[in-house]
């Protein structure tokens, strides 16, 4: 009696169904990402609505104005994204920008050199960022509390050295005029500054070991420490970088206003920076975020502000809108995380 032959494993295994073809639209959306896709759709809808309500909205001059207007908020939102991904926060960015603005104007007035004015501002920003990082590390202070304290400190220093008044006059200097009103390839210089800083930070986060380590620290600092990452070094480095970009924002404030501004132009930038980062999907608990998403969120805020101004809506309502958007962004983050709501049963 012959033994029946067993089918080979290849014969036993059913054939896998052929993969369904992926539509070009789905492929594009997958490449862009869900977060970016939702932000782009929101931006497009907002533009369509405001264009219908205001005939002047879609004019070239107005669009360029939006780009210039969001630059300072955008710069601070970008570095706030970096800090939040690290698992921290910096509430002092607006005060640093105000102090850098005063220093740049005073240095320019004293030396007559706009280059020295810019360098003095950048040096001030680096010093402020290092102080923030050192307080957090060696003082073992929560980043929110530490930068809340330095917010008042830097603001106070700016007011003391300037006597609370605008300092200097930079409106006749070629460099400051170029920064405020110049154009390159048809785009304002201010927009190019934002684009360049965004490109550098995007490359840093996405394509370097430094960026990967920043994500690792924000995602799980204990695991990052066990992996050999020097967390203290990254905290100091990131906060110093925040100081540099805040100083650039301060120089742009000086260029746009023609003088060093201790508070005017920098007041409330802290809230705007956090709103821009959170609206762009940066997780406030750290470890997750995107520079591209933050840029899209910043332009959503800029379009909203411009549209409200064009419709004659009181400027104070812009603060209401920013605050409401921050609440919405944080609530959506909490819902997506799946964590237990505070005060509610699991």
C-alpha cells in the first residue's frame, strides 16, 4: 500500500491576493501626511472664504504682506517646535526678541555699524538661551517655571537699559532697510529669512543624528540617557539655538520699526509661538513634531489675522482667535493620544 504524498508547503499555502492599486491621490496624501494634509485643506478653505468676503484679499500685495507679517511669529514658532519636541518649553522667546531688538539698535547707534548691531543682538540671544538652559539643568527647575522667570527678567532688562523707550534710529541704514523692505526674486527679504531658518531646522531634525536624538529625548528621556545621549548638552544647545533665532526676530523687529523696541512688537509673541507649534501638531509632551507642519500653521494664523483686519474686525479679537485655536489644538492632541482625561474615569 503506497503512502500518499503530502503536498508541498507551497501547494498548501493559498495564493496571496494581488495588492489593490493605490490611487495617485492616496499616494500623494500618504507622502504629505495626515497632519499636513489637514493643515493644507484648512488653509485653502480659509483663503477661499476670506477671498469671497474681501475682494482685496487675493491681491499680490496683500499676499506678500501676509508673508512679511508672519515672519517674526514664524521664527519663534519654529524654535518653539524644536524645544517642545525636546520635551521642554520656552516662554521667554518674546522677551528675548525684545531685548535683542534694543541691543541691536543701541549697538548700531554707538558704533554706526549695522553688522555690529546684528552681532551684538545674536550674542545677547545666545547668552539668554544659555542662561535658560543652565537654570533648567543645574537649578533642576521645570522649563516652564524657569523660562517664565526669565521672561520677566529679560523684559525688565530691556526696559532698564532703554528706560522703557524706543532706542536709536535704523531707518536710514542700508542693511536694516533691506531686511525690512527689500526683495529677492520677487519675495520680501523677511519671507526669505523665514524660509532659510525653516529649511535649516527641517534638515537638522529630519536628516541628522542631532535631530534624531532630540526626538529620542522628548519621546523617552530615560531611554535616551541609557542609550548614551548627553541630555544636558542637548538642552543647552537647543536653548542656545532658540536664543539665536529669537535674536534674529529681534533684529527684524528693529528693522521693521526703525528703532529698538523693548516691548512693542514683542509683546504676546510667546503665546503666538506656542500656538503656531501646537496648531502644527507638535505634541506638547514632546517627541513628536514637524517644521513643515508648523510653517503651515503659522500661515493659517497669518491668513486669519489678515482676513480679520481686512474685514474691519477689532484687533483684540485676533488674540481671542489665537487662544481658541490653542485650546482646540491641545484638546485634539489629548483626544488622539488616548490618555485618560483629567478628572474623568478611565
